[in-house]
C-alpha cells in the first residue's frame, strides 16, 4: 500500500450530497399517509437543498461563528444589535423561502401542516438554531390573526410581512421591511414554568398601548421584529405584542443585557433583556394572558416534537451511513450482529418519532374537526415530552456508532448531541408536559375518547398492543396522582407509535417496536419508578449535600 492511500482507508464517503427527502422512504410514506401526497415535488426540492454539502457547511459555520451582542455603537449610543454570521442569514433565507414560518397559514389546502412538518423535520436534520425564530413566527400567526381588528398595525403592517417569504434582516420599522419575524418572551429569572410569577409590569397609556418595565431571563431571537410578552397589567397577567422598532423609526426601550452562553443551539441568539418603558399593544383582555398565549405555545410544542424527530432522524441516518461503510474485524459494521441490534433500536426510535410527529401535525390542520382538536390537546404534551426526551439517548448512541470520529467537532454529531436536550426544556419541560397530560386526561373526556378512537384503528393487529391499550384505559380511568404523570405520558406515546406503525407499515419494524417497547409503559425512561418505591426517601438517603 502506498502511503498516500492510507489516508482513505476504511473511512466512509461524505454523507452530504444527497436528497434528504428522496433518500427517506419512511418520511415520504408518512407525509403521503397523513394527507400531503401533493407535496412530493416541493419536498424533494427542499430535501435536495438541505442535503447539499454547502448547506451542511453553512450549518457548521453558523454554529461555529456564534452571534455577538453589540449593546452600544462607538459613540456610546445604545444600539442593542446582534451581529450574525452570513451563514445564519443564508440559512434563514432558505428556510423562509421554503415557508417554514408561514406556509400552512397561506396555503390552506388539506395536508398543509403535514407538508410543512416534513419540511421542518428535514431542516432539523441539518441545523436547529435557525428553527427557533421560524417556529415562534409560525406559532404566532393564529393569535395575530385573532387581533387584527383591535390592533390595525397587526393587520396592515405586521401580518402581511410575517406571511412573506423574503427574509429581511434589517433593523427597520416593520413597515419599511419586506418580511418580519416574531419571538416570545415569557420566562423571567424567578420562573419559567410558572409564568404566574412574572413580575414585569405593564402600565396602560389609555390608548390601547402600554409601557412595560421589567425583564425577561430568556428572550431568544431578539432581532425578531416583534415579541409576544407576558406582563402584569392592572387586572393581572396579560399578553402583549412588543415591536422592536417603533413606527417613527426609533428603537423600542428593549435593552439587551447579555447573550446566553449555551452548550448547543449556538447559531441562535438567546438574550436577557430589560424593558425600560417599552411600548406594547395588549392582545386580548387584561388578566387573560395565559389562555391567550397558550394557543401559541401549543404550536411551538408541536414544533419541538417535529424538531426532535428530525434531530434523531439526521443522527440515525448518519450512523447507518457510517456503519454501512466502515469495516471492523473483517466485516462492515452494519454486518456485525451487535451493531445491527444497535442500529435497529435506533431506527425504531427514530421511526416512531417520525410517524408520531407527522400524525400530530395532521391534528393541527385547518380543516381538522373537533375530534382531531381534542386528540391534539392530549397528544401534544404527551408527544412533546416523549419525542424530545428520547432525542439525547438516540443521538448519543448514534454518535457512538461513529466511534472516535463521532466525537470530533468536524463531524456534525457533536453539534446534534449538544442540541438534543434543548427541545425538552423549552416550551414546557418534561414534568410540566406530563402534568399537562394528566390535566387533559382528567378534565377533557373528549380528548381521551379521541385518543382511544385513534388507537382502536390498530385493535387486533397485535395482542401486546391490545393489552397495552386496555392497560392504558384502566390507567386513565383510575385515580392518577402526579407521580404517575411520566408513566402515563410515555404509555400514550408508545401506544400511539405502535398503533401507527402497525396500521401503516406492518412488518419487521412494527413487530420489533411492539416486542421491545410495549408492556413496561416506557422503555427505560427516567422518572417511571413503580409506585411502591419511596422516592422521597431514596432521594433523602442519596447523600447529596444540598438535600
Ligand atoms: C436556549 C433557551 C432558549 C430559550 N428561549 C426562550 C424564549 O425565547 N422565550 C421564553 O419565554 N423562554 C425561553 N426559554 C426558557 C424556557 O422556556 C424555560 O427555561 C423553561 O420553560 C423552564 O423554565 P425555568 O428555566 O424557569 O425552569 P423551572 O420552571 O424552574 O423548572 C425547573 C425544572 O422543574 C420542573 N418543574 C416545574 N414545575 C414542576 C412541577 N409542578 N412538578 C414537577 N416538576 C416541575 C421543570 O420540568 C424543570 O425540569 C429558553 C430556554 C433555553 C434553555
């Protein structure tokens, strides 16, 4: 062997340079099944753009060259700007042209949500930070549309630009831009899950606008043209729309204090902000902030589930690619029995997340009836919890399939690994989601009925699933306490995944999923210890100093 050849030996070819849609038969099948067979051409085009080596390079660069905060200009004037690398802007342009932030609100044909979910899922296979402002903008549209009469600026200026597809990064009043993005600010230093503790104050000006004083501890994508924020008005916690630039061209009094130094999601800017009398419009009634923002949050939770499904799909696809080319002990890795087991287990998890997330997207379609909406009420928190919770395990294992190569920053795997826990934290962390599942199960019988209607479509296909559905029925009909919440949410998600796989892709994958995932209510997830365990005592006896 010549010395020069030694560099090529036993290293797989580049993963890049493939069509992420056309090389994923499960994604194509799920997209068609859930109602968007018409989107094939468009998704194939998007899959081709995303799969290019250039797009992978943009993703790597956007995360290596993180945004920088510029609070002041050289003369000491406050500017509150965030400077992004050109790669960020390029990725944002691509995704907005695809319509990830708006397409189902404009193109309202049946399957529009599913088509957009498939596009978003593929994007998540490649880059994740850019998805934050895209998701928040997407999620804000139904709420903005509901308030066009009370706030003409929304109808005349903001909405048409939110729905536009030409990315415009300039810091200008919205009226002077070709498109606009919307963010969300709820979390404060003293509490994120419990937003009732929000301390930001909103003083009415008497003309429908308010002045806000206070802070937000997490305020992602601060360069968005407007943010939905919660603040305490005289009648209680209320939802506001706060523009970044005022119509007269001056900056709103939103002071960027710091950018968070995050392990992952580094292409995206997440800031801490102070409101120093910032102007904002009230959305809805004073004191009704939580119900108003909940509609937005429901859509961001959908995206967390789709995003984590995409993250897993990207990691597992790369693991399979690596194992198909790398040899050890005289055979390809993919031919080694134990590696086959690992890859199969990864494929099951990723396959389940894929069918679950696209099924969930269907429940958000414009024409979805009562039953679908009821299903979404229960399935959104359950699947957001479950899919996001599986991602770190799956990505870590997929990384290990690459051996040492997977732990080196030139590989995309370390970035996916650092990103993986995030979707589970924001927009309702694991426990909060599971408690929400319990709440829906207790208070909304229509949601439980819709869930069992969906599951009944697979009745008789597998006796293990039949038993699990019966057990779930007893569980939901019983006296549930908070400590059961993770077990319940996990059982709902796994049962739904098994039902979808059995109905729509019966075969080895569905059989293996049922054989390995049914029965214990959650396949090894943390927080599912049996009720007989005295958890408080175990924690107390753990010896940690702080307890
Ligand atoms: C990178 C990043 C970007 C973000 N961007 C934004 C943004 O743009 N806008 C925004 O508003 N927020 C944003 N967030 C904040 C995020 O939504 C919150 O961190 C999240 O909602 C959790 O709130 P918290 O951090 O205050 O944790 P806490 O509310 O203190 O929760 C801590 C833990 O306790 C658990 N817990 C809470 N209540 C209960 C209960 N009753 N029983 C059992 N367990 C419970 C939670 O599940 C969690 O695991 C961002 C966060 C991150 C990491």
